[in-house]
C-alpha cells in the first residue's frame, strides 16, 4: 500500500502543496478535515502538531505553532 492511501486521502481534500506544487490551490484545501480523517482512517498519527502558545516577542499576544510530527507510529518506511 505504501503512500497511496495517504495521497488518495489528500487528493480528496484538495491535494498537498509539497506534492501538487504548481497546481495546488489553497482554497480547495481544509487542513482540519484532512488531519481528522488521517487520524481516524489511517494507522498513523497526525502529520502536524498545532498549538497556541504565548508570543515570545509580545507577552500580550499568542501565536499558532505548527510542528512536523514524526514518531514510530507515523514514520513512513
């Protein structure tokens, strides 16, 4: 199976910018739906970790932090 289920799932939600490159259209993409489906339908964890954290440059603001998430349960071999 390899990456085919993941690629098919991403295409269902408008593709992925690193795969589609020039043809990717962000208006056709819904990241929360993609992340939810990946978590529910594939035997792997989410690809990205999202967090709201204090802004280190401005204590009165928060920032959305996006991190790549790779561990033994979602590593592609």
